[in-house]
């Protein structure tokens, strides 16, 4: 194998270079001094031939290893961002006199070498792969999509170009080494720009860039920064947010630390993780909710390059969604090879989807397929429903949740559908607070008539009782199912109005059948809900809990994700399925309600 000899380059040139340690024999393939004469001086040592190839998509390291197998090699990355390749091979040859049982000749051979290569900053460490074929070990080191370069440019803009005196810009990550990646890229940008290099001081040992005209700086923070306070932040760059072990550092840097600045900016970049109980997933969900229209926050600008959870991960068109530089900095042949390997080895599928397609592979999946729910948005006219048999579901709240009352009208024939008519209430005094806190457009829904408010800072039950009474004058409400918790007084009041009120358990046994039926009717398009936005939001928030027997019930993962309307719908649907359009007397008319 021919050895590639190139001029020696610095780390700033983004070139992968070997690092000399204590191995006296270790060659540097980028050093002109390491020719045949250098090797000839060490007659008793053999160094393997090493080639390094670079193209627009990746670095490729080739190590000549005749007679070696993959098991003879160990490859890892140390704390100094070095790729360590170690090879160890033991062999034994012997000739034996079988009659006498003695060795006539016995030879041992032992081969060991270690190669250290300093990795550049623009590589994807998680995607480094190695293989051994035909006596050559090949290590493929793919390049990044350019997130770090974009983050470095933003950091320099905040430090040097935002017109802010004494601006404090910080780079944060799970560890100092990770945070230094963006710093190194920013330092390279300064060195390559004559105008900046005259005005900027780079303190490499401190991981600090100072813009002299305004005395502003960009500083890499240590992992223990969460224990410190008093930052006056103009900008923060969070690299690989999914690697944060907890939310402490994020909270310290983003909660109130930039209040003294006119225009603080928090720049968060990350790939998908695999833990949904993290600050990264919380931010990801907020970004997704804003993109989908479930939440509103004009100060938050989300950009997500990734495949949808239900998309075909083997489809090249899906790859392009997650890799905007596919075919430019990321070779499509490499993605194809990785995909084919994942097909043959199911254990690699999650890694492929997370690292190549930016999918949260272990996230809890929302239960209701919203495309199927939206397909049931058939028009609903209240006037056309007057006088028809229906069943109600009542889910009460006090302050934090939404009070929901849902009417379900059973079909009159085989071609008819279950019609859903929902109503929602929140306290008037907490409306604006809810909008700011939850980033949910309660105010817009209230203006559109999709949600109503009651006086005060808690739900006014009397107002809702009167509202239900008026509904009873328009529709034939046969039964109202309710959650027994906290509803005793309202139940008595509704009974006094002449309604039949039925207690409904919230456990797996009672909730599982109608919940499964709701999904069945949705998939069969036998529901009509008129596309009510609040009910849609509730349905989209449903996560499913399952007991050992396979029973299910609706739940929510976060306190800000309300499902009250969905619960009320499930209870009303249960009564509608059980009783249908029967106009006969209810059992509760004779014996009343049994409280257990």
C-alpha cells in the first residue's frame, strides 16, 4: 500500500493529524521527515502503512493489517478528542517430536501497535465506523451537517456585531470539551477574517474570545456552571442539548439571567436523544407544538430537520428531510449503506433513526393519529340536532384544568355517525396567565366562541349548571356521566333539574372499552366532530397507560397538556354506545344513584 505523504497542518486547518505519544516508532503521515530513511533506522520495528483520505463527505483512515481480523483491533476516542487505534496479535508455531513428547522447535510472535489521530472538530463522533477486509482496516469518519459552524457564526455576531457594550456570550454543553467545539470553529473564523483578527483577542487557554472595541466576550463554560449565578447574559449557545444530564445548567442560563439586556438570544442546537424525561425533549416538544399550531410563542423560533415518527425510515426522500446537506457534506451512498446495515441488523435501527433521521426513537408516542381524527371533521350543526337523543360527559375542574361538557349523539341508522358536540370553560381571570404560561391560544379560542370563560379565578359551577339546563331544553339528554371526584354538589343540583346523572369510574376497567371504541370509530370515520380546535388539542395530548391485562386509559404526560375534553368524550361515548337511541326509562330513574 502506498503511503500518502502530505505537508504538516495545524488543528486550525481542520485536518486530522496523528499525535506522537510514547511510541517511538509511531509515524506521522503528514510529516515529510518520515520517509524510508526514518523507518530504516529502526530495523527491529515494523510500522503499519496508514493512509488518510478526505473528501467532501468524510475522512477515511486505512491501516494495512495483513492477517488481522476485526477482533484484533480496538478503536476508541479519548478525552483529548483523539481516535486511538490499537492492534494486538499473538501467534505460535511449533514442531513436536511425537515419540519423545519434546519440542524440536517452538516460535512465538507478538505484534502490537497503537496509532493516535487527532480528530478535527467537523466530524460526527457517534457515526464513526470501522471494518476489516482483505488485510486492510478501514475507519470511516463522517463530517457534520454544519450545525457547529452556524452556532459559531451566531456567537460571533452576538459578540462582535450586535452593538452591545460588554456583551456576555456563553457556549454551553454537557462538558467543556463538547462546548469547545463551537469555540474552536469561531476562533478559526476570526483567524480567517482580517478585519476581525485585528479587533479580536483569542485566549485559547481560557476558551475565551474578546471583542476589544466593546469589551464583549464569548466564553466556554465548564460543566459546573449551574452552581454559579449572577450571569448578565446577552447570548447563549447550547450545543447538543440532548446530552445535558439534567436541566440545572439550562435553567441557570435561560431563566432571568438575560433580563438586564435589551435583546438576549438563546441559540439551542441538538440532535434527537433517547430520553423523553429531559430538558431537550421538553424544548423539542414545545418546538413541535408551535410548528403544529398547538402553542403560540412569538419569542421562540423553531427549526426541525427530521423525519416524522410514522414515516418510512428506509425512504431516501425521508432522508433528505433530516439531512439538508445530503449529497453535499453527507454522501447518500453512506446513508444507503447504513440503512442497509440497519435492515439486516435490527439492533442498529434505533441508532440509524436517531443519528441519521433525527428521530426520538424511545419517545412516548401519542395515541391518536391526528390525520385520522382530522378526517372525521364532518360538519356539525347544532340546530339540526335539536330534539335528538344524546348523552353527556362532564369533566370538572377548578383552576388549572379545563371544565368540559361533551354531548354524543348516537347514529339513527347504519349510515349515520356518532356526532360529538363539545363545550369548554376556563376562569376569566386566569385566561391571560394560561396563554403566557402554557403557550396555548386560549384567548383566540375564546374570541372564536370555541371556549367560554366564567367570572373569577376559579370555575363558576353555577354558571355551568345553568348552561347545561339550557342545553337540556334543546336536546334530549338521556344521561350525564361524570367523574365522582369533587362533583357531589353539582350532581345534586343537576338531579334537581331533572337530569339523570351516572357516576363513571376513571380506572382501567371502566375507561378501557370506550377508549378502544373511540379509536375504532375514528379509524372507520364513523365520528363527526366538526373539527373543534379545543377538542382536537385535547385528543392530540392523549398518552395511553396500559395495565398488565392489556386494558388502557387516557392520560397526559405533562401538566400543560389538557385532555379534559377527551375524557368527557370517552364517558359520553360509553353511555351512547350502551344505550343508543332508547327512549325508555333509565334504571337510575327508579333507584337513584349508588355512591360507593
